C-alpha cells in the first residue's frame, strides 16, 4: 500500500506583528547573565589562590631542605665521634675497662650520644657505658646494623629500634673497630630520638602546623605534635612511599590523627633520613572559604537578576520556535500547513523557507519513488498505535504483494527463524531509541529467493513517546551471492595457507631448538661453552645481589697441555679434553655448572657455596684427575684457582678474574695444586 505526497497550498501573508531580531534577544540574555564578569572574577580569585598556595608550598619545601641538612649534620657529627672512639688505643690493646672510662669521658665532654656499646661479630655486647664493667649484657638490639658494618667495613647509621638495655626506641651510629686489617668488633654510639627535638623546635612552627623527622625506614624520630604517642612508629604508608620514590616533593595526605594535610618533604641522599612538614587542609582552606562565601553571595544575586531578564527574553524566543516546530511537524507528516507566526523576524524567514521546501519535497518524492523501484529500494513506516504498516510502491513491487501489517510477512516473505530474529530486533527498537540494520533472506510471492537489507529507526516526540518506526528496504541479492562465493574461496585459500604455515613453523621450531643447543654446547667435550657460561655467571651474580646467596668459581687448567699436543698429537690432546670433561662431571655436584671455558681451561660454577666449600671441591677434583689414567698419556694433572663472589663486586667477571689469578699462582707454585684468591 502506498501514499501520495500532499503539496501544501500557498499561504497568505501573516498580519503585521512587531518582531525582535534574534541577535538582540541573545545580546540581552548574555548581558543579563553577566557571564564575562563572573568568569573573570572567578579566574582572578583562582589565580590569586594558586599563587599563594605555590608560595606556601615553596616555603615548606625550603624549610624541609634546611631541616634535613640539620639532621644530616647531627648524624654526621655522631659518626665522626664514633669513628674517633673506634680508633682508641684501649680497643687496640683489648683493655675494655679502660675504654669504658674513656668512652664515658668523651660522652660527657662532647654531649653527643647517650652511650657507647662494643659488640663482637655475633652481636653480643661486650661493653655498654650504661652498665658497669663486668655486668651481664644482652645482644645488640639491631643485629642488622652490626652485620652491615662487618660486611662492608663502613660506618652504618641505623634506623630506630628498641634498645637491648633501655627497652625503648633508640638509634645508633655503628662503626668498625679494626685489628690486624680486619673488622674485629663493632662500636655503636647510641642516640635517643628526642635528641632531634631541638632541630624542630628551632623553627618555631605554629601549633596547627605538623613537622616530623623520619629515619631511612620511615620510622618517626621526632614530631612537633604528640611525639610521646607516635615517636618510634611508622609514618603514614602512602607518604613514606612517596618519600622513598622521590627525594623531595609536595602531596596531600592524611596524618596519623586522620587529618587531611598538605605536606612537603625532603630526603637526604647522604643518610636517607627525611623531614616532612604539613599544614591541615581545614586551616589552609579557612581563608579560601570566607572569600568564596562573599563571592558566591554576590554571584547568586547577579545570577538571579540575570535569570529573570533571561526568562522574559526566552519566552519570546520560545513562542517563535514553537511556531517553527508546528510547521516542521506538518512538513514531516504531510499535514495541512499551519498559519502560525512568531515574534522574531528570523523565524518568519525560516518559516517561509520551510514552506517552499515542503512544496519541493512533495515534487521530488514522486520522482524518487520511480528511482527506488528501478534500484530495488523502498521505504516503510510502522504506526504502533494502529498496528499499521505503510510501504512505498517499490517495496510492494519488490515483494510481489501488498503489506498492511507485520503479520502479513510471517510465513510468506520470511520463514519462522528469520521472522523471530526480525521481530526481536523490531521490539528492541520500539522499547529503546536505537536504530537497527540487518540482512535477511526473503521469498517473493512467485517463490524467488531474495536477500534484503532492512533498516529501521524509532521516531519519538518531544516528550519521548514513540510516534512511529520508519525505515528502508534494499535488494542486495546480487551482492550477497557474490559475497558468499568470495567467502567460500577465501576459506579454501586460508585452509591451504594454514596447512603450509603449520608445516613450515614446525620445521623452523625444530631447527631453532637444534641451533640453540649448538650455540650453548662445546662441540668437543659436550660441556657448556663460554657463551652459556657467561649467561649463567650473570644469573648467579644477580641472584647474589638480590638475595645475598653466595657462589664460587673454580678455574681449572691442564698442566703442560701443550707438551701433550706436541708429543702425542692433537687427536690425543682432544681425547684428554673429553676424558677430563667426564672426570669433572663425575666429581662435581648435581647443582654445579661445568663448562669448557676455552682451550684447555675449564670453569666450574658452584651455587650456594662459600670459598671454604669451593676449596674442598677443588681439591676433590684435583685428586680425581691425578688418580685417573688417561689413554696414551697416562697421568694428567690440573691446577685449580678458587674465588668466591663478593657483595662489593661490580659485575660477574670480577670473581672469574680472581679465580684466574689464583690459577696462575697455583701454576707458579709448582702446578697440581689448588689456590684461592
């Protein structure tokens, strides 16, 4: 079924009405709202607040830097005092009683520190100036610092910990006591956290401003507010995380008391200690809220006046737009042309253009129907209230039947499955606001099968109520048949291509695996080669650095191997290398890494092994080789260099170099022996 477009009759000129220009209305609206002044005032206030806050943040950061320098100075003075006492002649002679009196005199004279402790390498206190000589003493309260001094031979500034004698938070500066070139004992100069209170007190912070000093682990050492509660506890987690990530900065955080605070911090790159300064957000925002309140009242008053004027102007604009809306609806529906007019001259001009457009569209619609029929294209409209479908003549011709309702399509144009899909999609459009597009098979009345492209779009009024669903139909049978043929050819091609790729991938994988084995294996001895050795050395070095796991290196060289080659020939020499490789593998442990490093040199990497263990295994290997009978040659001996990797090594090559030097010492001392660096 089709409908013919109606061409609206010409309209008479409307009665003369005074109309406003839309530019004049909008000018009054903008002036009424005072938008430029309000925005400018807000921007100026925001800029002033931002500059003031930036200056405050800069002042806080400068103060934090100065306080960190003061903390560093106090810690470095303590370190200097501890190093001076560690060089005492009484410690060199082992006279701890005399040193006890000397240390107490130094503490009294310098005022630096509260006590001095001497600990042995196991952390047992041997002397503590808080106790009389000879009294029983506990272990050092911070064995980590003692171990750090013993390992590095350097002074260590500890974090805050609970003292073994005092049983309350303390910190210490731990320095080595040297004897015969080795760290014999550890001297610890103890400090109390409250010794840093003077640094904060010197700044005379306001009562509402919080400042705190943190050790390298983020523990509070001094605090301007409630120090008796929080000294010795960890700082707020997110604040400490930011301190560790950056040496200085500004952030918003929440204090231990739960107060939102703008905080600045500075961390020393020398000691790792830091200082944080914070101002509570309520204090910071108090002045801002007062200014915002006054500004807000003024803006509300201006806005109320502007809205009143804007409402009066908007009524005239709305009346004109409503007139245009009625004419636009008539243009869409093909209804009689309404005799309406607005207050704006511009709306009158648009109304005239709409009327002319309606006449032209009616003429072109008739021409378009004929074009649609030839192209297999048509349009349709569905009115839910009347359950009525209206289609263009081209749609009826395409299907070979008239269509009045959607039920006419069930079992005729569309089979059961296609009808169910179309119905579900159509209902979704009725209940929502989205358009749809789908491609479905269809059947003409003469039984010919078609492929149709269906499009639908819900149309709603200003209140959101569904008015109708409109759409189009396009015959895509030729295109669909071509697509199906093309897809079949593509699938056949893809199948052949996948088979070829799978075959070549399998061959390439096998070749890569073989190449990987060859690149890491010595061809002659079938041991690991130098490339593989360098990779494993790097792994063990990084593991030691990360977890502190020790490892050792054996560097092995066949004694007088050149003489074997010169006397018996290179084939015999190669056999000696192969048999030695088997001996090394038999003598080494399962977890050890055995490799031919080059020529007649072999390397054995010993994970989780100290130098003492490496010496034992090196001697075992030397004896195993010496007692082995080699074909043609008979007796063969090796020299072995041993080295343990050290925490101070810069890379994995240093332990190998030390083992190499030890090997050459074994050679120079007569061969057939094991030496360590």
